[in-house]
C-alpha cells in the first residue's frame, strides 16, 4: 500500500482544527478550573461526542453550518472573492 501525499491545504486545515481544539480545552478548563489537564481533555472529548445531538436539537445551528459550507464552496469556485 502506498502512502498518498497530503495536500498543504489539508495540513493547514488540520493545524487549524488542532488550534481550535486546544482553545476549546482551555475554555472547558476555565469552566472547572480544578480539573487536571487530562481531565479537561476528557471532558472536551465528551462534549465533542455530544455535538451531533446538539445539532439535531438545534436546527438553526445546522443552518449556520450549511451557510458557512456554502461560503467555503463559493470561495473554492471564486478564489478572488
């Protein structure tokens, strides 16, 4: 099996996700500052695992995601915008 080359866009996107995840972990830690760092990470993982349920219960969030996705696709087709 050969390894496929990961594009620089994917690498940058992954870096952004990691940065934002770290920000979320830090935020969760501010909610309960007595948590150990690993506990804040576990709690953040629990929050992330419940996100689909949150979206299902809040159609306006789904609409927001769809709007952002539409803008991203538009930028892909019109990079100068």
